[in-house]
């Protein structure tokens, strides 16, 4: 478990448990590329971000570690326009703004909801969505609440949904896992 970002440590444990070598994963918010790099160490990865800077940083990080990934400057609302070799086993959303970047360029409640709804249709029958939320800022708080409410309505015969939050730290990051009920 990562001591200073336990929600990410938890998320990575879920990713490791699900993914196998031949799988495809979409990192829907590649940012500085840390998650993309981690995922590229397990299987094939496609990374999306709306910022050139994020795509560049991810490219540099992958190159430095001699890993491969297909990166696109694309909003995750257009996730359904990607030409994919097969259905992704996992789609990862690490929400919020680019660390050390422009804080006004952040994921937004409406567009994130649009993307995760598309993501559920796109993902493989035994696949999952992984979402980490950052309620430390106003839009992040709204986004977390909306996602939690949306995820709670998903039919339990199709999806198993888990929500993790450090409950004595209300503004701490949270983690939502939406896995196929076929795996339970
Ligand atoms: N996963 C990243 C990492 O490991 O470094 C951190 C991601 S950062 C918290 C969130 C990213 O989401 C930012 O880089 C931001 O540009 C991106 N973003 C915001 N809105 C987006 C959208 N509609 N589609 C894709 N990426 C978006």
C-alpha cells in the first residue's frame, strides 16, 4: 500500500488482480503518466488527456522506462470514437487536475458522467471501471457526489460496485470500483 496515496495503492491492487498480459486498458486521464506507466507494465495501454502537456509528460515517462502506449489528446467523452483492437478489460479515471499544472483544467461532473456511462458499454464483459475522486476542491466534491450517486444505481446483476473512503477524513480522495458481476 502506498503510504501517502493509499487510495492509489488500493486501486493498483484491484488493477493487478484483474489484468493479464494480453489485456487492453484505457487510462482516461493520463496526466503526468504515472498510472499509464504502471498499467503499461502489465498489459497494452491507451492513454487519453485533453492537455498537450499531459500527453507530452506521459510520452516522456513511458520512453524513459522503455514502455509503450498509444496516447491521444482526446476528451474521455469521446472514448467511444477510439478504434480498438478488442474491448478494454479496464478503464481508469484518476480525476481532478494535473498536479503542478493549471488547476482550472479539471475533470468536470457532467463530462465525467458522460464518459463513465460510455465506458460501461465499452468495457469487456468481465471488465471494470476504476475511478479515483478528489473532493479537496469544489468541482471535485460535486463530481465525487454525482459519481457515488450514479454508481449506487447500477443494476447489481450486472455490476458489483465498491466505494472506499477514509471516513474520518471527509475531503480525502475516494475510490470507486465498478466490476462486472460475472466475476463475483
Ligand atoms: N493519472 C494521472 C497520473 O498518473 O499522473 C493523473 C491524472 S490528473 C489527476 C487528471 C487529468 O485529467 C489532468 O491531466 C487533466 O488534464 C485530465 N482531464 C481533464 N478533463 C479531461 C477530459 N475530459 N478527458 C480526458 N482527460 C481530462
